[in-house]
């Protein structure tokens, strides 16, 4: 196995961790805001690692740009949507969870 | 390929479970969200089946248009989770539910068993070969596009007709109403739109261009564009609303019209419907795809808006409130 | 058990789940969803039965047909939703249980 | 490597399947929408992996479109009119 | 000779009818012109056709309907007999109806259907094969129904339902029988020898059933007992309609159909060979007696006449069923004679109802003095019905009797005598009332300027037909009479 | 001249023309009615030209783009397609004229008018495209085009009942077409073609093919509203505006049926269809009786007519059990003839009902009581048109029934006789009921003036309907050209 492959595998495993954490957060966190938090962070980082892993594998700049574009899009959209959702939740009168 | 098979298996089980759950769900909003998820997974299924064209379309529709359509519809239906006055007694059909289920499932299962038996017996080569042979003269380099825009262009023409017809139907039913609350558009949202819109346009162009030699094409591209238009409407961009009469209708109809004109021209010149001259095939297909993209984008967005634009012919109802929704 | 068969079978199951729901449920939006799922099932059968061998490349003809079919079913969905909204505006119901007798005279 | 990609895709798919519980449970519409949003991201990842495994860049286009468009549904959700906020807090549990 | 004369005869009443439908109620003159014009044109065309057929120049028109089926219009001697009768009596009835319905509503509708009805009758007369016959036969059913319910009273609607149920039921059976026969025997062109005689003997069973079905279904319109119920109840219709139903169109269509089936589809010889005719003769005889007996007890004039029709029409069938030349002559000539006599009676009954409001027989006391001309015509026709020499009815009965003897069925004579006695006993009391019982009522005096008993339009037609009753009897043996013509037919049918 | 006629593919123009006109009517709503009328005038001419061209040349099948058939879409101008094109052109023309009167260009209903024309032209183009299609998938697309236009047209009235009917119709047809499409998918998966002729040659009697056939037939049966799947039809056909009711009953129902005919006789002849045939025959028989009985019970004229459509659809389905080897031609032609006759008759009836509704203010049958004057004439027109429904000579319905009975007798299925006959009697009964009310002697006040466009077109059509049998020879001969049946129509059977 080449070094790139090793790095890729490593990155992918890392991303898996983030995704699992995100899902766990989605399921286990007590309220909307927490879930939102867990989710966006975990997800976008997870995806970022996947993108990174694939970028290493790629052999052309085009592919790299494409991958980056996808990641950036998800990042921006995800962040904004998370923000909007949170705001909407607030408007709708959801109280943040307190212990 | 064991892993792939397990992937398929889990994907399909999830899909089926999702379908069942969403249809059985008592909360209609939940059903809609589940349906959006269903669309996501379905796109994965298309990918797995080696049909990226379909996956692209499913992604564009499922993630964008259908979701918007259903959410807007749900919003307009009001707090639609309640069956008014019908909760008290089961209807005839509901009582029939179990027998119906059995009646549906048994034939289906036997059909699957039949497939099991026969698929092994007869494996036809499909038309892959024929399409590949004829690809050179089709004016495009991608099989699906060749089938859509040339070999079976008649279907596509009629399909464009269905699209336009759907819009006319929608317009005949209702007047457009605003899609959203008039108030507060957050700067983040506007920023998002500012960022996404140009990308959407570029991606749409890219998908359209790519359709010539790889998965992509007019419909997918148009769907992306329409999502862009929707986004623009949602963040409160008021596109020219006053003068939308003829120009809007022209935009909506241009895809189908040009297709019809090409059909008529080919019929006049060659006696065969939609037989493009060899030298012109490529450019004709490009032309058709371009206008189709424009129309599809407008049509899908208008379909989500739902309703005809306010105009002088119809009764002067809530013109003011229709401004932001009555356009595309 | 080949993947093609797996998908074909799932397509048929999706079709029948949708069919069942379309018949049994009364909420209009749910009926619309059911019809969409039925359609997805049909399209899946189309594509999956067009996969021959393990080349992973599907026959372009059914793909094109399915694209056409998707557009058509999208059109129906859009019209159905607008119809449902209109009906809801007039009756306040989200079902088809409009009294048959209360027809216009 | 292909196995790795596929394996990861498989696990991501499983996380989606498990994450469905959140859509089912809710409790609010916002929660559900949020979960759907997450699925979008996960699906993008899966698509990227599948595309890499199959060596088919067309699949990445699907991912690209997902990335672009999942936001639209969410924005529609946030911006749409008429939704009764009371219904969102209502708990409809279980399937019937 | 042009082939177009046959469709022209049909269209001469069909086109005016269709146009009349669309006319507004007020355009009386145009409607009358169309009505009379059509009737006159038809008479002229029929006369033209008559001379051709008399010279044995048959004309035929074939119009393909389906790949293996044709509409055949043909004029032979028998069709001309019926054609002349219907064309002539239509002419008179039209005049009468114009007078009768002077001020009533919905005249456009009435005359429209009236014309359709006559067109259908003409079609029946001209039908050259069984398919064509069935087509016009059913068309007749439907075009007479609106006439029966024309008055729109609940009673009329009720009668209409009965009428429709019977005739359409019969029509449906006729339809099946014809399709069946067509499937077995192929094209069913009317020919003097019949078309089914040459078929495989194994089919004789089916043929017997088909024959029975045909006779039964046609017997509905011909009012064979027990299929006659509709006829008396249909008396609710306006008098011109009754006249037309009874004398020309409906009952005659049934009788004419039976003649066609026996003579031109099965062939007389073959029918006799299958022993199909004797039951028919028995049925006819029974109907003759039964109708007369029922007529005795009717107080409503039109109902009495209706039962008389039930009885009289079966004379025709009796004659045909006897299957001898003389009996056939008797039957066929009665087709004409009964028509002329019965239409006279109905015209007169209509005059009584329209002018004096008389519907019942016991209101007729002394009415002869108030309406002498009408009642004279009535008397002539009634006596003709009884069979008083030398009136038309006598001729029919005479030949029937002779035919019965020739067929070796002397019981027919008894039937005839019995029927004659019954005829006499239900007509003579009426005549007695008319002329010899003093009037008990104050009739409304004539509103007409010259003190006529009623309008010309109502008076002329019965007078003409009454005259005909006399002439058909007295001049029976002269060239051009009905008897002469019928003898011609019989000779052609049975050979010289 | 002859060359001009032969060289043009008129039957293809007949699909492009209305579709183009639909777009034009959409683009120029103020001129929509003129566009509609001109198209309606041109289409019958095109139909004549198409027929002339077909009789002059042999080629009946071309493919779109001239691509070879497994790939290209076969478009056919065979007999069935041509007669359906022609009947649609005729009925469509009359309905268009009527619609001009029904949807006034000015007044408060004008927005309905402006959407009626594009929708109706779309529907017309869809029907035409459907009739000429020789490709199972293309048939699906055309069918959906027709369905969607129908849905919108039903909803055009805008009331809640109309909307509910439209929505129900939409779901039903969606269900039907998806079932059909699933069958198509299975066939394509097995044979890699959706061309009718190729499939007809290749199809073997496997169980999978039977399953596909059942699915397709079930879907189409649903769309053509055979008992007990007819429940959506009366409401849908009644709630629509009168010209739309006419279109739906006369043409739209026939679309699915035409596909069924093509499937049964051209795609599946190799399959074992006896049991399904008997099932369809049984359902058809029940439909005849049930539909007629329901029609007899209706209080409203349009509902009565709609239920009569249910019954007439029942007759159409008798074709399948009756089409044995020797009676195939008889049954097939009977079906085609009945389709044509019913199209004319039913369209006229619905138009008259619409005019009566307009004039009397209601289509309750009891409102017809004593209907003299203008309504009296309308009732007469109604009766003339109904002649073909009852099966009175010389209407087309009469000869269709003749052929059915002939087929039943020859194939030894005598039990269809009482069905056909009682259907006839019941039809007469419900028509007579209408007539009875109209003849009822009650004095009525005066009625508003009837626009002449609402009076004359139905009259013309009803006369055509009544006399259709007399002119049926040419259409039937035409239908036989290239038909899947060829034996003599009226076979004679021995002992």
C-alpha cells in the first residue's frame, strides 16, 4: 500500500469518527440547539476529511478544485442553514435546554 | 463485490423502510421530510445502478424542487395534520387496509419470484450496442442524451409538452400567492443567496455542457437553475413583476415551441418527424437543450410558486400581496 | 441473488407499498407522496432490468425513459399539490371526502 | 482501496439509517429538517466515495448538485409561509 | 330508371321532418308547406314507382353498411302495396293532423316525429332484405314513442312506457333472431322462394326457433294475443296518431314483417314443410276472436276500435298462414282494406272528440244528426268492417274463407263467421245509437261560418277514405284496385 | 395535388398542429378562441388528407427520426389510428364550436375561457399522438399528456366538487398509468424493446409476460373506468364544464381503450388471454347492467349521461371475450365502431345537457317538465343522439351490437345476449325517462335565448350519431386496413 493510500485510509477513518459523532449527537443530544451544534461541526469536518482524502488520491487539479468546491458549498450552505434553523427555532419560541 | 452487495442491501432496506415509515407516518410534515430523505437515498440507488443521469435528475429534483414543492404545499394546506372530522370513524378504505395490503403484496411477491425465475433465463443485451453504433451520427457523444434528444426525441418533445401543460394547469387553478413571510430577511440568507446563485448558474451551465459527452443535460440543468430562481424568490429578490405578461409566457413556452418548430421543420424537409440533418444534428441538439433548460428552469420555479401571475384579465384580487410570489 | 434482481424486487416492493398507501390513506399530500413512491418503484424496475451483466453501465434507453418518467411524475405532483391546496381553501379539508351530494346545482 | 471506500460508504449509509430515528422522533419540525440536512451532507460524502470507488466522476456531479440544492429545501422550510407554529411542538409519536 | 327514386321516397318525408324539428312554433305556414309538400312529393314518387313495378321493372339500391352487410332498398309488388297504402294515408293523415292540432302546443315536435314515423314505415315497405327491414322497423318504434306520449299527461306517459316496453322488447328479440339467422344463413335478401330452404337439415331445429322468435317479435307490433296489451293503452295518443298507428304504421309493420318472413325469408313451402304455419294460424284465429270479444265490452270508442284492430289485423296473418293462393290474397288485400277502413273510423272518432268532446260510446246518442257527414263515413267503414257486401271488408273475408276451404281447413270459416257476428255486435249498437237514439245532449253548435259540422281539414280525409272503402269493394275486380294488385302478387308468389 | 397529399405525413401534422396551437393559445390568451377555432377547422381537413394519403400509399409505419425500430419510436397511420384521428377531428371540431358559445370571450368567465383553449388543444394533440403511437413507452407519455389536460379541464369549473373530482381522477389515472408503466418496464427488461410490432412478434407465453400483461391491462382498465373501477368517472364527467364533459366521455375514455385494443390484438396475441378475457367480459357485463341501472336512478341529466358512459364502456370490454379466432374481426370491428359511434353520440348528449343546463338553469331531469319551445328542441336533439347509446338503427351503436351478438352467437357465448339486450332495454328506459319528463304537460315560463353556437353544433353531431350506421362502411373499411384482424367480418357458422 502506497503512502498516499495510507494517508487516505487514515483520513477516511477520521472522517468516519466525525460522522459517527455527528449522528450520535443528533440522536442523543437533548435539544435542538445542541444537536445543531454537534451536527454541523461534525458533519462538515467529516466531509472535509473525506474530501481531503480523495484529493490526495486525485491526479489532476480539476478534480481537486471540484472536490474543494463541493466541500465549500456544503460548508457554507450548512452553516447558513444551521443558523437560519436556529433563528427560526428561536422565533418559534424554543427554549435552549438547561440542565 | 460482497461489500457492494451489502451496501445495496442496506440501501434498499433503508429505502423500503423509509417508504413504509413515511407513508404510515401520522405526522404529515414528518412524512415530507422523510420523503426528502427518501429522494437522497434514491439518488444513491441510481448511482449504484449505474444510471448517473437519473441520479443527477433525482438529486436536482429530490433535493431541490420536490422538497420545495411539498413544503410550500404543506404550508399552504395550513396545519394539515388533522383530518377534519374524519378521525372518529374509520372509512371503508381504512377498514379495507389490511385486505388491500395483502391483496397488493401477494401479487407483488409472486411477481418478484417470477422475475427471479425469468431473469436468469433471458438476459437480453439491451440497446446499449445499437445506441453506441448510432452515437456517431446522433450529434452528441453521450448515450442518454442521444436517446433523449435524437433517437427518442418524440418522447422528449411530448414530455416538454407535459411540463408546459402542467404549468398551464396550475395557472388555470389558482392565482399566485406569496411564498413566504414578508418580514425579515436575514443578512446571512441574502449572503448565502449571493454566494450560491452564481455557483448555481455556473453549475447549471456545466451540467448542460457536460450532457454532450457525459451524464447531464437540459433537465438536470434546468432543475438546478429553477432551484436558483426559487432561492432568489425566497430571499426576496423581486424579479420584474410588472411586465411579466408575454415575456414570461414566452420564456415558459420557448423550450416546447422550439422543439415543435424543429419537429415541423424536419417533417417538412425530410418527411420524417425529428430527423435532423446530419450536419446540423449537433447544433440543433444544443439549441434544443439551451431553450429547454431556460424553459424548464422557469417552469419548475413557476410550478412551485403555483398559480398564474396577477393580471388585468382576472379579478383584481390581492395584487399587492402577489407581487413577490407572482413572478419567476 | 444478483444486484439487478435485488433492485428490481425492491422496485416492485416500493411500487406495492405506494399502491397500498395510495389506496388506503386519505390525506391528499400523503396520496401524492404515495404516488411518487410508486413511481420511484417503477423507475427502479425500469433501470434495474436494464442492467445486464456486471459492467455497471446501464442501458441508456431505459435511463432516458426514466428521465422522461420522472419529469412527468414531477408534473403530476406539482398539479396535484396545487389542486389539493385549492380544495383545502374551499373546503378546509385535506382529504377527498367532499360530500358527493353537495355538488353544484 | 475500493473496499475501503465502499466500506466507509456502507458505514455512512448505516449512520443515515440510524439517523432516521431523529426524523421519526422529531419532536419538532425543525429537528426533522435538521436531520434531513445532515443526511444531505452524509449523502455527499457517500457519493464522493462511491464516485472514487467506481472511478466515475459523473457521480461527483451528483454530489455537487446535492451540495448546492439541499440548502434550497432548508431555506424553503425556514421561509415558507403559513406554517402554524403550534403544530410544530405537537408530538405525534409512533407510527400508525 | 334512376336508382335515386327509392332514397328520394325516403327523404321526401325524412328531410321535412328534420327541418320541422328546428322550426319555431310560430311558423305555421312553413311547417304546413313542408308537411304537405313532402306528402305530395312522396305520392308522386310512389306513383312513378308504381308504373315501373307494374311493368315488372324492379329497382334496387344497395348501400354497404359493414364489410359484409348492405342496406338494400328494393321495390317489388308487395312493398309497393304497403308503400302506396302508407303514402296515401299519410297524405290524408297529414291534412287531418294539421286540422286536428290547430292550436295545440309543441306542433313542431309532433310533426317532426310524425314525418320520421312515416319515413320509417316507407323504409319498412322498401326494405329489400331482413337487415334493412329490422333497421326501419326499430326506427319506427322509436319515432312513434314520442307521438304516443305527445299529450304529456301522466296517463299518456304511462301508456308510452307500456308501448315502449312491448315494442322495444319485441324489437330486441327480433334483432337477436335476425342476427342469428344472418349468422346461419348469410345475406338475407328477400326473394320469393325464401333464402333458408337450402340450408343443412341439421339447422332446421335452429330455424324453427328463429322462426318462432321472429313471429313472436313481429307479433308484438301486429298485436297478436297476448302481445297486444300496448295497443289499447296507446289509444291515449292524439287521433291522427292512433289512426296512423292502427291503420298504417305500427300494426301493419308487424303484419307486413310476418308476411316478409314467411314469404320471402323462409318461403311458403319451406315454412309449411317445417310445420310452422299452423300454430300461427291458430294464434291468429284466437286473436281474431279474442279481440272481438274484448271490443264488445269497451265503452271508450277508441278502445273499442283498438280491440277491433287487434282482431282485424290477425285476418292478415290468418290469410298468410293458410298458405294457399286464395287465402294469401285475402290476407294481403286485408292489409289495404283494413287500413282504409280503420283509418276512417279513427278519423271519425277524432272528429267526435275534437269537435264535440265525445270519447265514450254512450255519449254518442244521436250524434248522426249533429255530424251527418262524419257519421256517414263512420257507418260505411263500420259496415265494411263487419264485412257487408259489397264493401271492402267483404272482399277480404270472402277470399279468406275461400282460401281456408282450399287449404282444407274449414274451421277457418267458423272463425270468420264468428268474428263477423262479433264485429256486427260491437259495431251495430254504435250505429244504432248514432242514428236512431234521440240526442240527449246539447252539442255545442258549429262555430264555423257556413254551419259545417267541422273544419274541412277534419272532414275531407274521412270522407275520402270512406269513399275508398266503397270503391275498393265495388270495383274490386277492376284494374288498379287493391285486389287486382294482390292477385298479381299471389300469382308471382305461387306461380301462375 | 395527389402528390402533395401523399407526400405529406398528415397524420403527424395532426399531432403537431394542435400542440402548436396550444402553445399559441397560451401565448396569446386574448386570441385563444380564434386559434382554437382555426385549429379545429384545420384538423378535420388534415384528417381527410391523412386518410387520402393512407389510401394512396402503402407505408403505414414510420419511425420518428427514421431510426430503426428497436430504438426509434414507431408512428403508425394504420386503420385504427386513422379512424380515431378522424372521429376525434370531427367531434373535436363540433366541441370547439360549442365551446365558443359556452365560454364567452367576454364576461366574468373569461379567465376560464382563456385556459380552456390551450388545455383542450393540448388534450387534442395528446389524443392524436396517442392514436398514432406504436411504442409502448410513447403511449405512456401521450396518455399522461391527455390525463393531465383532462385533470385541469375537469377542475376548470373551480367548485369544490369539481376540484375533488379532478383530484380523484388524477390519482386514479396516476395509479393506472404507473401500473401500465411497470408492465412496460418488465417487457423492456425482457425484450429490450417497447415497439408494439416487434414485441408482438417476440413475445412468448411466459409467466412473467403474463404478469406484465396483467399489470398493463389492469392499469388501462382503471383508466378506462371499467366496473368496478368506474367510481371516479361519474363525478369527473359531471363536474366539468359541458364541453369538457363531452371531451372526456367521448374521447378521453377511448384513449386508454385504444391502447388496450392495441395491446390485446397486437402485442399479446401469443399469450393466454382467455381467462382475462372472460374476466373483462364479466366486468363489462356488470358494468352494462350496473351503469344502466344507476343511470335510471339519476336525478341529474349529466350524471345520467355519465353513468350511461359507464355502461357503454362495459360494451367495449365485451370485445375481449368475444374475440375468438373466427369472431375476431366481428368483435374488433364492433369495438371500433362502438367507440366511434359512442364518441359522436355521447359528445352530443353532453353538449345538449350543457345547453339545457344553461337554458333551464339546472340539469335536474325534473326541471325538464313541460319543457316546450327551445328546450323541447334540445330534448329532441338529445333523443336523436341517444339513439346510438340505445343501439337504435341506423346508428353505429346498432351495428356494433349486431357485431357483438354475431360474435357471441358464432363463438357460442350465448350468455352475452341477455346482457346486451337488457342493456339496450335499460338504456331505452333511461332515455325514455328523460323524454317523459320533457313531454310532461306543465306550463312553463319563458326561457333565455340560447346562443346558436350552443344549439347547432350538438344538433349536427346528434344527426351524425344517429345516421352513423349508414356511413359506417367507409370508416370500418378504413379501420380494417392494417388491422390485426382480417377474416371476414360476419362469418357464418354451420350446424
